[in-house]
């Protein structure tokens, strides 16, 4: 463990760390379950190499940036390195050379890290190894921006649960479907493409069995903005919350693998049938009274899943599960897509929750972003528990 120092950073330092943060975004989703990190290497005032954590988490950003230096015929000796997260040190889960060791071997002069890495395999060891080798190490530059960028990874390693984003789409009066269930489409094409872009950047997409039986969703990334299928570099894990294993054979979620079903009371025989179809089945403790999946326990198991822990889950489901998730305290943020239309009081709402007796009991939100997506409004709000 280490404490961040607070040196006086120059305008150049800020510009280079901002560049590293921008580069890091190229690895969002791809690097999972590793954090998406960015790195730039600077010598004599110019960037001689840059990189981000690659698909599947290797190579790391520092290794990619050093490789870029070599490819350009540049030596990193004496250079300054700007990285959005502490360079890693060797630990039992390492799958390659430690980035701190690579930087030491390259004889860089200075490393500026935005954040200390709280992962127990690093946790200050990377910075300490650099300092022990005579490299100047400074931390804390643009830490707030880096923390926001890596919020999902940081949530998993410090609180042992994923960052949970609940996506909802509704009319202007907060309705998701007509009373008969018709809901295609409340929002426009641009909003639906934006949802696919969100899916492409998370570790997993989850829905509930009610939504699955009603809509038979695929939960895949298919329709990115720009319409370029070549941009789809990975598919997120698909998760179905199905307490009793009511899923039907032939549903889209069971096709093509890459599916995890979470159950509470489903039979062992049905679980074995699904496993034979290539579906992962995870059994989670039940809520004592309802006999349904214990949602906080489920989130912890997903965060600790091996070999692929989950940093960030996006949930797309119906009002009943939306309400249960909120009331259980596992939702970190909600992304609302609001369409310019009114469906009326008889239509279905967003959150089926226990009736409140006082406004003091309401769930508060902090709006983080709002913008137009085509004809619809997208509002991102963090939940304040």
C-alpha cells in the first residue's frame, strides 16, 4: 500500500496524461477483465511511443508503448512515461513480464502515474520497484479523471462486486411498453445503435427470465453507430437471471455459447442439460423469504468468477427486475433513453418497487450526463444510496 504524492505538475505533464487517458479509451471492453490503461512515452518534449492494454488484457499499455518506441527506432532511455494506472509488478496471476520491470530495463528516467493500483497483486509494488531502481516516480496526476475512467475495475478489486449499469428506455411519461406488452420501438434507431455501443464496452450484458421469455433477446452487439460490422471486436458475456431454470431450448441466448445462467432453485437435471449445450450455470444462494436469487451475493460471485472476473455489467430487463435490483442496492448507475412521446397511465412503468410511505425513502440520483441521441434524450445518473 502507498500514499499518493502531490508534486507540482507542469502544463506538459497534464497534456501528456490527458493523451494517455484518451488512448486508454481504445481498450475499454477489449482489455477485460484487466483495466483499460493508456501509456505515452515522452522524450525531449515529444511522444515517441504510446499504447493501451490490448484485447484480453495483454500486452499491457506500457509494453505496447515500449514496442511502439522500438518500432519507430526510438530508445526510451531517459524518457518520461505517463500511465493512467500504476505499472504492474510480478505476482502469482501474472501472464507476462511485469511492466515495472520492462520500464526498468528500458532505463526510463521518470514515471508519472495517475493512480495507485489497489489490486492485491500490485498495490504499490510497481511504484516501489521503480523507485528502488532509481527511477523518479510521481503519482496523482489527473487522478479524478483516471478514477472515473477505471471505476468498474476499481469497484471490483476494492468492493468485490462489478459496476452495474441499468439501461432503461421509456416514453416521456416514464412508460416502457403498452399494457399488452408492445414496446418495439419506443426509442429511435440512433438510440438503439447507442445501446449496442454501450454493450460493446462492458464485460457482460444481463437480463431476467421474464424479459427473455417475452422478447427472446440475443443480447449481442450487432448494430454499432456507423454500421461497420468490422468494428465488433468482441461480444460481452451474456447473463440470464433465471431462478428456476425456466429458459426454453432454442432461445437465442442459448445459441453460440458465451452464456451464463444464474439460478437459485433450478433442478440439477436441468442444469446438467444446459451445461451439455455449452452454457455455464452458476448457482447462487436464495433470498430467505422469496426463494429467488440473492442479488448482492450474485454480484460478489460474478466479481470473483474464475477465470474471467466481471468488472462491468449492463442490465437490460423489465420493471420487476429493475425494481428488485434497485431495492437490493446493487445498481451503480442508470442510463435512461427518453423518447418524445406519451403512452398514458395504463402503460407499463420502469420500476416495480415497494410503495413508499414517505418521500424521504425515495432513491436519489445524481445526474452525470445528458445529451440528445437522435430524437431521444440520454440521461446518465448515478444512484445515491
